[in-house]
C-alpha cells in the first residue's frame, strides 16, 4: 500500500470512529516519529478501548510483520486497550480481527485474505457496538418461540436449498 493511500485509509477510519462516538487519534507515522512502536489508531468511548493496526489493499492478501503484531499486543496490554487489526480491501468496508485470529505464516508473519475478512472479520458496526453477529444456529435457537417455520427456513438456507433473497422474502 502506498503511504498516501495508507494515510488516507487511516484518516477514513479515524473519521468513521469519530462519527460513531469514539474519542480517536491517529498516531502519525506509527512509530517512525518515535523510538516506540505505536498502533496506527487509538480509539475509546468510555467503555471500549482499541489499539488498531490499520492495513488496506486493492485485493491482494494483506501481510503483517510478526514484530508489528508483537508491538501492537505489547502496547495494547500496557495501555489497557483491545488489540485489533483493521483491514480494508478496495470497494469493501473495514473488518477487524484480534491478532490471535489471523493466519500465521511459516515465517511467523500474519496474513489476511479478502475472503477471510468478509467471512470471518468483525464489521465496523459490530466493533462499535451497533450490531451483534448471530450465527444461523443462534438465530434458530432464539426464534424457537416463533414456531418451526423460521427454523425450517434457516435450515434450508444453511443447506443452500434457498438463496439469501428467498429466505429473506419467506421471513417477511
């Protein structure tokens, strides 16, 4: 990622966090301005505090150096923040991971593929407390009182007997 694009993406994340009600700051040059390794973004709202290493890519996998992740974890622990790696692929939103949830390469570095971000990442709304991820199984359990129709629709979707659009129209 070019420095200009990376800086622009970091500022975008800072602005989104600010709009979501977080006090937020970007650490300029993330470590090159100081001897200490700093995360790219610090954010807190009085209840949740995050130290975020932000990365973006046009579509290629995003790689993070093992030392970069160690520094993020060290800073987060000492600061009292939750360590998160924020990734953004072109034409997609931000997705977040705890470093332990990232794929570790044989060389001790970390990798995030676009497909992994979209499938397994925590989206911005969930990070900021504006939504909560619910699996199909959890949704079926929560809706047991609604009768078997909801469960049957969710199971049909899970088996891929119906598309998401078909399932949605059946649940309306």
